[in-house]
C-alpha cells in the first residue's frame, strides 16, 4: 500500500514537475516574444523616426506577459504597415528623383530599396528631404525645358535667316526636339542636349556674323561699283529687297548661301565690267601721255605701259584710282617737262627743218635737168634760193642749240634726251659729219683745180 502511494506520489510529482517546466518554458517563450516585439517596436520607432508612446499615468498597465504581448502586437502591426507604406513612399520619390536625374544628367536609373532604407532611416524628415530634392529637380527640369525651348527658337530663327534646314539640324541634336507629338515634359533636357544646343547656337551665331560682314562688304563694293559704272536704277532694284545697312538681318533667307552667292556673282560681273572700262580709261590716259611725250620727244614712263596696267588691273594688286592718279601725275609731269624743253625743241625743229632743206638742196643740185623749162621749174628755183639761205644758217643754229642745251643740262643736272638719245651727242655727230663732208668737198675742189691746171699746161 505504501509502495503504491509512493509510486502515485512520484507520478504526481513527475507530472507537477513537467507542468512546472512547461509553464516555465512557456513563460520564457512569452518573455522572449515580448522582448523580440519590444526590440522590433524600438527598431521601428527608430527607423520611422518616431518616439515611443508613453502610457498615461491613469491608464492601467497590463501585468501579465500575454496581456503585455497583446497590447504591443497591434501597435507593432501598425508600425510594420507604416514602415511598408514609408518604404513605398521612399521608393516612389527615389524613382522619380533617379528618373529626373537621368533626364538631366544622363545617370543610370537605380531601382530597388532606397538609400534611406539601407541606412535604417525612414523618418518623415528624411522623406521631406527627398521631396525637397525632388521639387528642386523638377524646378531645374522646368527651367531646362524653357531653356531648351529658347535655344530651339533661336536655332529656328538662325536657320531661317541662314537658309539652313532646321529639322535636319535639330534631329541631329535630339529627335524629340522636332517631334510635335511629344509633350514638353518628354523633350530631352540632358546636359548633352543642352551642350549640343549651345554649341549649335554659338556656331550659327558666328556663321551669321561672318555672313553679315561678308554681305555688308559685298554690298559696299556693289554700291561703289553702281556709282562708278552709273548702273541704272532698274538694274539695281534686283537687290533692293536685301537690307545691307542693318546691323542685324532677320528676314528669312536674308543671309542664305544662295543670297550671298547671288550678290557675289553680281559683284564679280561688275568687277569684270569695271576692269574692262578701267582698261579703256587707263589706255586713253596712256595715249594722252604718249602723245605729249611724242611731241616733247621724251620716253613715257614704262611703269604705266598698257601691258603692265592691264596685268595690274586683272590681278587687283593696284587700286584703279591710284593707277589713274599715277597716270595723271605722269601727264602733268610730262607737260611740265615739255614746257621746260620747248625752247630747245623749237631750236631742234628749226635745225632739223634746215637739215631737211639741205638734203633737198643736195638732191636738187645733183639733178642735171633742174634748169630745163619744165612745169614748176621756177618754183623749185625759188625754193632752192630759200634752202640756200636756211642751210647757211645751220652752223649758227647748231652752235646756239649746243650752247642752249649745255646750259639746260647744267641747270637741270641731267642729260637732255631727244627720242631717247643725248642731244649733245646728236649735235656732235652732226658737226663731225658736216666737217667730214666739207673736207671732202674741199679736197674735191682742190683735185678739180689741180686737174684743170694740169690740163691747161
């Protein structure tokens, strides 16, 4: 009996111990669960950046573990849902930020858990910072959209003025800029696009300035040629629609390549016409110079010879007005020199005229039929008498001319040239030839006299 009771007692004790162990284990599990939940709760509060709610003093605090767990669980679930919602908010704003950054800076999209979650910071302040960053990026994007539109409008105006295909140029920068079906928010506003737009605008602006300067230069030449050639107004009217004087040209095609080539072709045509007329004008001036030099028996300046002036006009190395001015100076100089040489030239003309009479008289004297009673014989006799008088004056003319020429050379300090030859040399040669002829005549007379005496003897 005692043994049975002892066994029953042992069994009861064993059951009790098992129950105690179960209760202890369950209590430990509840405590662990409570601890885990409290840690999760603290972690969620920290991640969400919220302060734990402190129970009011009048509120009855739960005492049992189950009650405490039951009290924490709803709040824990609420915080978990809030965390999921916060993560979703961070993800959405982060995706928008990355998308706009990709549009602005060309950076790659980064999807997945936001940086704030990785840093265990899902607080509202951090979310507000993300929204502030998003708003700043949206503002920058809007500003860039307006800037892109300004650049596109500027390019459109420049292309219109320069006669360049706007669609082709914009397509090369980015196709979205020329697609009217794409809304403004979808237009490319990246750094690369802005850089290309800026470079294109700068390039076209520089091209516009260069073409405007070229057109103004051509217009100035065109006006000068019109005035010089006295071009009719009807012919000029073809270019009156072009605004040459303005510092800026905005009319479509006003600075196109075709317009500039048209003006350039007209300038070249008038230049050829001008060159032709200048050659004619220069040639006339040269003929005047040569006439003066011919009358004054001086050599004209070879620098304005027709072949040289034509070459200068064709090459454009010398301005036509300067060339004409040079010819005018040479004409004035030739006239002055002709005036200074007039006295000597008059004496030379008298001398040469007397020499001509001398040659005629010699031919006349050698004619055996000069005394025949022919028609006009009496006129020849009168001319022969006058010729003898003129010939008799030649020595005096030559001596006076020699003296006057030497005086002129001493005064001017240069040699007096007659048709390119020194006049003194010409006179010396004439005197030498005259002395030779007189010596020959004297010898001939002596021989004739001796022959007559010998025959008489």
